[in-house]
C-alpha cells in the first residue's frame, strides 16, 4: 500500500501572527523563517500522532482487495472519501459508486469495506482511493493541544537554530510529546 499527498493544506493550524506573538517577535525580517518552522512543526506533529491536522488530499494505492473485503487506510482522520477507482488488467479505470462501499471514518485506522468484490484487478495498484483527511479545514478544527505542540516546537527550533546536529536538539521537548500523546493513532 502506498499513499501520496495530492493536495496540501490550504492553511496551517497556527498562523504567522500567533507564532510571532508566542515567540515575542515584533519584526517582519524573519517571517519566512517562522512560516517555514510552522509548516515543519505541523509535519512533525502529524508524524508523532499519526494523523493529519488540516484538510488535505491523499491518494492511497492498493494492489488487491484483502480476503476480508476491507482496506485499512494509512492516513486519517478521514473527512471524506472522494473517489474509489478500480483498474482492470488492461489498466482501464472504473470509479465505484459510493453505495458500493462503506466508510469507517471513526476507526483507527479508518477503513473502507466493499459491499461486493471488484472484478479482476491489475497486478499492482489495482485500487486507488482518494480521500480528504484532517481534523477540518480551519485552524479552529485542530485540537488546541496539537496547536500548542506546534507553537512549542516552533519556539524550540527558533531558539536553537544554528546550534548544529547535537542529538539532544533533534528530540522533541517532553512537553510536545505530552501534548501529542492523547491524539496518537494507536492500533488496537
């Protein structure tokens, strides 16, 4: 199974203004740096918790439908399943009707269950699933502890930039781990 991002978030969970206020920065000369730190911190928090924060598009490629007729999606939380396309051996794609599958968006991981097995698929990437994932489209949809984790990472990285590759600096602060932990996607 492979997943690729098809559309980036339209906004970040933390605005430039919020980050600058948190950093107590009142000039514009480092705006580009702070914006880059926000994006990097969002990506890092997403990796820590195993969830995407702001609405973004992803395409999941699956070789074949498992025997149980369900596919676990490697990205979430799922806001919507936008398309499910199956490809025959000749590479012709057919988009399935939404009535042909069920979506468990609340599951960890989220899942899709097929009501009937698709016809014979091509050997690799026989199923493509387009999803929109994240907590929502705006920063207010992102849980505040995750937003705080981003601010804490931005501050830590801002304060320690240019200090080299000291391994102590490469770990996230304990407070960031504590903020993210309740939102970690744990497979049961």
